C-alpha cells in the first residue's frame, strides 16, 4: 500500500477528475489524501454546472495540518491534476518540493489537465504556462493527451511519430500520451509510453462518445499499478501501462454497453481492477528504440 496525496477537482455527480482517481487508487489498495482545487456539481461538459473554486491556500494549510498531526513523513507519491489558476499551480509546486525534501524517493505524477480536442484549453493560458514551467520538469511521470502534449512541447502532434518526438522534449523521465490519432483516416486511436531508450504503443479502434473521465481513469490506473509492488520493476512502467490501458478500455466498453455517459466505476470493478494486460507494440520510426 502506498500513501498518495491527490490534488485535483472534486465532482458530486459523475466519475471524473480527482473523484474518479481517488476511487480507483483506493480500490487498488492505496491510501489517498484528496485535496480538491475546485468543487463541481458535475463535469462542465453538461448543460448546467455549479462550481466553487477552493482557495489555493487551503492546499498549503492542509499540508501544515498533516505535519502537525505527524503524518507528513509517510507520503509516497503526489498526483496533481486539475489546477485552475497560477496560484494553485504554485501551491502544488510547493507541496511537491516540500514532500520531496522529506522523502527524496517520493514519486511525483503530473496529469497536466490543460485541455483537449476540439475545445482547446480548459484553464487560462497563464495557468497552463505555469504548469509547463513549474511542474513538468519536476514530474517523474507525465500523462498528457494529444492536445496537451502539443501545447507543452510546442510541436505539432498529428500522429504517433510526432508524439514520440514531442514526448522526448519534455523533462519527465516517463511520458504516457493518450488519445493519439493512428492509422489512415484516423480509424484507430493509440496510447504511447515513452521513457529514455524505450517506447511502447497500445492501439485500439476509435470509439464514439467516449465518456468524460477516461483520461483520469487511465492516469490513476497507471499510478495505482505502478505503486503496486507486483508491478514495480526498476521504475519501468511497461506492465503498469498495459494494465492501465486494459482497464480503461474495459470501462469504455462497459459504458457503451450500458449506454452510460459516465464511467461505470462502481459497478464494473471486476473488469478494471485486474484485467488481462493489452498487447503492446514497439514504434520505431528512427531505429533507435530499445526493442527488449
């Protein structure tokens, strides 16, 4: 079991953001300390939404409380997601730095929730720029989607080859890119894992009406499996990546079968907790990728 500080959005209805991530991580056997950055009635993609931004200082004050209670030295990982302002980014960076000073082996997982296709940025450009300048270089693991990778790297990302090149410009040791167009006519979609000297690709037929929160689910499944001692192998994420993709696909398929607009996390746990890992291939446009 790992102890994980999750800093992201909380929703009352639906399985997205930190709400989905916390449930997944707990179900995989980890302890989660969830610090919300914003409280939403539901995903903003619905017709009506109520929201209340949490004051950025709450994050710092919460860590002070953790320390005063004698808990702060037991944190194994920090996961950041939706950070709606420059101030939230600054507070998240302070928390990561503070906890890493106490535990040099602490894992920092950055899910840079900036935006998506076709909407563009979800947060202000200033906040997105702060994520790029303050958090990306500190991350041990990054999980951008296609749009976010393009925005963070400043390079066009139109296919797997572009994504491989763009991911290698980021400072994070491990980058997982989701929702990549793959194949002629974009009939397929791909997820790509890139680390120094290695890349692995998981391809799938493109699905329509994929529920909100699929990226949140993949990121949380990846972190949960990686922190599981059965799958932690020299910081190689290959096995955790294959399991996370499998679990996310199972959730998407089940949502389609049930005609659900939200991920059916609670009712399909037997499908995503310990799925059969997907098969991975090795993209090798340059001939420089490790094939082992």
